[in-house]
């Protein structure tokens, strides 16, 4: 029983067998408690009616009368006072009967052999063709006393019916087993296909197909598996793209550093050129350092939510301190800064959230236009706060809006001219906001500006 198919068939047939046994036991109990007394009473009445009819008609031929009754489905035994026995109908399988029982019936008592027959199984109780399993009544005929023992001839009454019932039972069991085998194949086949698809997925083949059109749990499982396969394929593509991007982002500054470092060995290099090359090398080193720090932060955020150290702190105060740090950059681009930052306390990780505000403000300054403007505000709702960063920068189109939170995504370099970045900032922003059970929304229009709205729970 290694396969689910065989197990299901064996278990189902086993359940059918157990159900049959339980049904047999319950039916036997019902027969012993209800049908047996009813059968005894019914046959006692028949036996008494026969004895009464004989007593009322003393001129009838007793032997012929009893023979005629045996032909309609009764087995009978007529016992005389001298213990001579005459049998009518089909012979009894067991003719043994105690002398005491014969004497009691001859003396006028009724023998309830059916009711007091030993508590056996249903078959031996109802179908037992024994003289002890009869009804005995006294019978008087022409001044003589007889003991009449009677029982229905079960085989005579059910001769054709028991064959019919046997065929019905046999055909029903056969058809049930056939349907179980077919239905099991129908149920198990999708699971077998799912197993094959799982093995293909484990070998790196994400292009799995499952032709399952069902509305039950197996259909739902198959659809969920296909969704998982597509998601894994996307993750694998993202992983490959991530490796490609990070290789490029590390290789590019390293190549620049190597190239300019080689140029520094040139003896004819002027002091101004040497200073310029050193500045470029330092810039590339800073870029690598920033990239490394952001990768480490993303890795930490992805792997451990417990790294957050939440506490109650003043959000408005934090944003004001951040703006003071960016005052030089804002003044350099002659950007007008306006803000509405009331003192509002929230529960969060000040360090991580400061990274969020730092990235958003840095982008608002970096992608803004000279003499542009930045507006920062905090609005409080019932159980959350909304922090808004609105700028009049170069903006973004719809395609860029759908990708800005992807790792290593950067807008068109030609359109952003000299602006460069790692492409990780907004991905870090989204991850930190998700860890705080918040949300971020973006509105943007090309050449008009961008608005970031961050909603965070207060507690």
C-alpha cells in the first residue's frame, strides 16, 4: 500500500466491510429485541387458529388438512400422547425436542420455541430449521389430544426472493467496488499530477501546467500551487535580476576606481587633474559604501522583524531635526521649503523611520528643479498619522510609478540627467513602512512634481 490510490481503495472497501458488520450487528440486535417477539406472537396466533379450526370441525380429515397447510408454506409436527410424531411439509434439519416440552404442550401449555430460541446470530435465529424453533400448541381432535408444533417454511416463502436479494447484493457490491476504483482514480490523478509538478518545480522548471478544472478542495489546491509556481518564478527572476544589478552596481564603481587609480601613476598628470581623479575615486568609494549599507539594511529587514526597537517618540520633532540637516542642500538649489509639523507622538522605531524620512526628503531635493518647492506636513486621523512629502520636481510617468519600489530600479538616466542612485532607497522605505503596518501612496506627474503620502498607526 505505497500509493495513495491503493490506500484509498483499501480503506474505502475496509470501511464498507466494517459498515456491513456494524449494520449486521445492529440488525441482529433489532431482530432479537423487536422482530423476534413479534414473529413469535404472529406464529402463535396462526397455530392457535389452526387448533381452533380443527376443534370446530371434528369431521375434517386432520392429516389432509395439515398437509394442505404445509403446501402453503408451513413445517409442522403432530405429536400424539404416545409420542408418535407425524411430520408435514419440508423436513426439519434437527428433530430433537425434549420429552418435557412435548408433555407440557399435551397438557395444555403453549411452547414459545421461537421466542426462547438461543440468542445466536440473525441467521440462526430466524432461519434455523429446527423443531425447537417452533410454536407448540395443544390440539384436540375427535376426543384425542395432540401437540402441534409449527413454523413457517422460510426457504419456501423466500425461495425466489433470497436468490433475487443475493443477486442484488452481489451486483451492488461489485458496482460499488468498480465505482470506488474509478472515483479514486478521479480523485487521486490531480494529486499525482501535483506531485510531478512539484518535482519539476524542485528541479527549477517553473513552467508547470496542470489541467485541473474543479471547484472542490483539490481544484483549489491545484490553483494555489500554480499561483505559487508563478510567484516562485517571479522571485527567481527578481533574484537573477538582483544578482545582475548588484554585480553591475559594484563592478561599475570598481572599474572607475581602478581606471582613475591607474591614471594617478601618470607622471605628466597635473595637480588639478590628480585632485579631480582623487575626488572621483572618493565619490565611487562613497557610492560603494552607501550600497553596502543599504544592502545590509535590506537583508536585516527581510530576515528579522524583531530588529525593530519600537518606542513612543515625537514624530514632528524628528522631522524638524531632519530638515535642519538638509538645510544646506535646500539652500544650494534655492528650494523653498514649507512645512506643517505639529508635535505628535507615535509608537515606532525612530531610527528606521528616520531612514524613511531621510530617503523621501533626499529624493525631493535631488529630483527637484532649481527654485522649486517642497512641502512637508503631518495630519492626524483617528488612529493614524499621514506624513506628506510634496515637491515640484521632474515627476514620473505611470510606468515608473509602478516600479519605484522595486529593488535596483532607477528612472531613465537620460531624463534625470546627472542624478544617480543605488535604486534601493524606496525599496527600503516600503519595507520599513510595511514592518510598521503602515502604507505608502504616490501621486506624480511628469515635469510637475511628486507627492509621497505615508500613513502609520499611532500605536
